[in-house]
C-alpha cells in the first residue's frame, strides 16, 4: 500500500470508530425504555423554552396516541422524525392560559404509541424534576 492509501484507510477506521462511539453515547444517554424528556429539569419560573421527548423508536413504525404528565393529558403535541428517523415529540406542557399542568417535584411523562403494523400499544415513561427558582 502506498502512503496515501494507508492514510485514507486510517481516516476511514477512525471515522467508523467515532460514529460507533457517538451512537453508543446517544443511546446510553437515553432512558432504558426508549424515551428521554428534554429538558431533564423544568423550571416553572423560566421564560418557557422548548420541550420535547426524544426516542429511539422508528417514527415510521408508530402512531402517537397520548402524552400525559402525571396522568394529565397534554394536548399540544407535534410528533416528527429526527435526522436518524426516530420519533421526537415536541410539546407544550401548559394549558390555554399558560399555566403548567403540574407543580414542583418529580413528574412522570408517559408516551403511549401504537405500532403501525399491528394493534400493539406500548407506554414509555420518563421522570423529570420540576423546580421553581424565580426569574
């Protein structure tokens, strides 16, 4: 092998290893049951922001049936596919007056999805801390 071929091969191997490591990190950071609420700490006194649930569930294989926070349905949801083809659900955890649907403490979000190819329904959950720290 010439010098350029060896360098290209090393670069390819390093790239493959980095992709594998980064993919493993992304999966390791997700919850064991396939979803992760972001942010993982919600400040009720913040100026809002973006709320989402990230999954390792293929978007094309499921339909979102329900999202709840401690049993209270969240109606303002937008499911879509991320750049890997996995389901992401953006949501607004506030009512029409802008009040949060939950208070301070640990809040469990439950995402109910049904498989597109069958009648199987699965519920995934993740618990986040909710705080009130002032503005």
